[in-house]
C-alpha cells in the first residue's frame, strides 16, 4: 500500500469545502455529466445547495470549484487561517544497512 494521489486530491477537495462551509454538518457532492461537460453541486445536510460549478473536463471543473471556494472564504476567515500553525514534519532518521 503506497501513497495514493487520488485520495490526497479528494481529501484536499473536502478540506477546502469544509473551510468554506465553516460548520460541522455533513455535506453531499452531486455530480452530473453530459459528454465532457460536468456540473458539481455541494449540498448541505438539509438538501440546500451550497455551491454549484460547471465546466468541461475535470481540470476545468476542479479549477472552478477551487475558485468558487476561494471567493466564498471571507477576509476575516483567511486571517484566521493565516495564523493557524502548520504541522512540522518529524525529522527522518535513515536506517543504516
């Protein structure tokens, strides 16, 4: 079992959506496609649509989702995030042998 980039991208996406939502409620992602075109809707637990993005191809839809999230984060919230400390990496010790 190695490191999976697809799982990382999924975790990053949901972390970004959680930053925007600002609450602990569960969310659902609804994806609709027609050919290369896609629509992604993020739904709150009540069924209310939190955001909707459209695009052609996964790169464009991903970009639109990130932009939509960034536009919804307030300046105050960005300031709070800026002050949050990042985890420091533990020093790696190489095994001799």
